[in-house]
């Protein structure tokens, strides 16, 4: 009996206790959760690669996780992981400094590239430690991602838009999805504000209009929503209606940045309507005053995969940015973030360490789920309580020191530019490339065995 009560005591001491009005409480809570997140980092482990998290987490999610860790560095003013983050962001840039590393050509889509581009623009906006002068700079990387993605804009199908995939050999090449296009829109909106270059606004408008035209996003009197995407085989006419929280977040914050930069009221209206649409991600559409965020499309059915279990992390990060860009959204966003922070913290009471975070934040205590996504979501919920304690995202004219180049990315190789231009006769070329990649993987495996 004494042993049992000891466990109860230990358990409660190890769980994450959070008082959102106390900075030191937030500090203690986020430190535990950030360390739990970094437990999944494989960079220094045997067989691991710098910048990558443990299997089964894909490359894209690492880009997402480094974005969360940049904000941990920024909001908590804690440089414990500064060098690790910097090294990871630089190691994965790929040969042409555009976040298309050859290693990832069997998995990388436009959306994946976008998540690393978002980490790069975020590093620029947070004035995160600049790389040495012979290395690519954060702004440059974000511009290279934007440019290489924009060059893939495809007017041949569905009158515009990016495909999901970059490479023809990956499945999903015939699908156009919201996240790839919303990613380009979002990065463009942030680049516009950071650099004061209106070309990015023109692009953002074009992408927004296209998303609206194909019904990947809808505008209503009060609510704007974002759906998943559609196949090019029927000209994008059958929209897959899943509503993922990160798409809503990318559109919401993209509109907010555009309003902040252009002060054009249309972007303010759109921001407010996407904000209203976020009730989709609460248990009862907010009707009972509960604004704890959930990944509605998969959580109810218990079918969230590893990717989906991280989506709320981006939504919350993007809500925090929105609150800075369009101050009139703050009352509503505070309600979401504060309730989610409190609810997420109480879910972080699982695992052998006693502070592993769960998935369902309205469940009392830990719900048995765990993973990189769960840690990221809880970390973002809690650290975003601190948005008002730190300066708003910088621009190049008020403190952001990162440098770039409007033409970044033009060094891209044949390999990365080629696939879109392939017609049927050229698939042999793609097959050869696939074989070459296969051969190098086998060669590497043999080398490792020897
Ligand atoms: C800084 O972060 C590390 C790693 O999360 C944590 O162990 C440490 O307690 C933090 N320091 C402060 C002052 O919050
Ligand atoms: C590519 O993969 C190999 C094998 O896993 C690894 O050793 C190397 O560091 C990777 N390179 C990059 C840039 O990720
Ligand atoms: C294909 O979809 C686009 C965008 O909705 C539309 O403008 C175009 O007219 C459609 N083309 C055909 C052949 O239906
Ligand atoms: C843009 O963002 C800044 C920083 O948060 C804020 O002070 C300013 O009021 C915003 N501008 C507009 C037009 O909302
Ligand atoms: C989360 O847990 C609560 C309490 O157990 C349950 O009522 C709710 O349906 C769960 N939410 C989802 C989306 O599964
Ligand atoms: C941004 O970083 C640069 C280089 O480290 C530094 O000189 C500058 O003061 C920083 N800006 C702000 C607002 O802290
Ligand atoms: C503005 O951005 C566009 C698109 O990336 C680029 O082509 C152009 O060079 C940039 N202009 C300046 C002045 O940097």
C-alpha cells in the first residue's frame, strides 16, 4: 500500500503541471515537453542522420518539428538546442540549397518542401542565429523554396495549381492538394511582408483565387473552410472534403500576413472568416464554450496517422502568428490557445517518464497515444501562450538580419526541374533515374554491410 501511494506521488510529481499565468510554470512545462520531443531526434544516434527524426517519422515532419523548436528557442529564450536546430536546418538543404535533398526524392512532395521552407522563413522572422557567410541564409532558403515551387505551377490541368508530388515516380503525382498550394501561399505572404516585395503578393492572390476557383477553399458569409484536394484526372472536379487543421491554419495566417502588409481590407475579412471556421476543430463547434483543439477529421474514428497527429502543432503556431498580424483576432485566439494549453498539459502524464503527451486533450489525463506529433502539438499549445511577451515576427526593415536573393533556387538541377516536363516518351528517363537511385541505395547498403 505504501509502495502504491509512492507511485501516485511520483506520478503526480512527474506529470506536467501548468499554471498559464506563471512564466516559470510555462518554462518548466515546456522544458519537459521539448525534451520529450527531442527524444525522437535521431541526429546523434547510431545509424541516424542529422536533421532527421526516428523512423517512422518522415522527412517533412522533421521540418515541422524544427519550426516548433525555433519557437521554443524564441519564446523561452532558451538556447539549449540552438546549435542542433541550426545544424539540422543546414544539413537538409540539399545540393542546391532549396530543400530538395536527393536522399528524399522517393518521398518528397511540394507540401514536404513547403514545411522546411516555413521553418526557414520562421528562422528569418525570429532573427534566429545566422549561418556562416559561406552557407545558405534563412531568407535565401525560404526564397529558394518559394521559387522552385512557383516554377512548378501547372496550368495544364485544373487551370493552375501545384500537384501534390514533385516527382513523377511518387504516387499522388496526379493529385492537386490544398496543403501544397496553401504552403506556397503562406510562404509567399510571409516573404511579401519580410522583404516588401509585391511580386509575392501577386502570387499569393493568384494562388488564393485558384484555390477558391477549384473549391479547395470555400468562402461564406461568416465561415471560410479549407478541404483536402482533388485528382487531375477529372480536372479537379471531385473535391476530397477532409478538413485538416494545418490547411485552415496556413490559409488563416497567410491572409493575416497579407492584411498586415497590404492593409487591404479583403485580407482582413478573409482572416476573420477563416478564424470563425476553426470551430470545426473543437468538440462541439465551440457551442459549449470549449475551444480545446482536436483533429476532427481523424480523431473521432481513432484513425489519425503519424502525420496527422502533428497537424495541430502548425495550426496553433499559425494562430499565434495571426494574433500578432491582426490584433483584433487576439481575444478569440487567446481562448483557443489558453484552453488548449491547459488541456494539453494535463494530457502529458503518460509513458515511463510520466510526462509523455497524449492526443485527445479533452480526455482526462493521458489517453495512451504518444509520438513526435503529440509532443509537438502540446509544445506549440503551451509556448504560444507567451506570444505577447516577445516581439512580433521581424521584417528585414525592423530587426530581421537574414539576407536572401529574389532569384534563389535557379541553380536547381535537371533532376528536380525535369519531371513536370516529362511526357509519355520521357518516362524512360524517369525510370533510369529511379534505377540509379535504387542502385545507389543498394551500393550504400552493401558498403554498410562490409
Ligand atoms: C532550457 O531548455 C532545456 C531543454 O529543454 C531545459 O532542460 C532547461 O531547463 C531550460 N532552461 C530554462 C532556464 O528554462
Ligand atoms: C542521406 O542518407 C544517408 C544514408 O542514410 C546518410 O548517411 C546521409 O547523411 C544522408 N544525407 C542527407 C543530406 O540527409
Ligand atoms: C477545368 O477546371 C478549371 C478550373 O476549375 C476550369 O477553369 C476549366 O474550365 C476546366 N476545364 C474543363 C475542360 O472542364
Ligand atoms: C501588423 O503587425 C504589427 C505587429 O504585431 C502590429 O503592431 C500592427 O498593428 C499590424 N498592422 C495591422 C494593419 O494590423
Ligand atoms: C476525447 O475524449 C473524450 C473523453 O473521453 C471523449 O468524450 C471524446 O469523444 C474524445 N474526442 C475525440 C475526438 O475522440
Ligand atoms: C538580429 O541579429 C543580428 C545579427 O546577430 C543582430 O545584429 C541584431 O541586433 C538582431 N536583431 C534584433 C532585433 O535582435
Ligand atoms: C521580388 O520577388 C520576385 C519573385 O521571387 C523576384 O523575381 C524579384 O527579383 C524580386 N525583386 C527584388 C527587387 O528583389
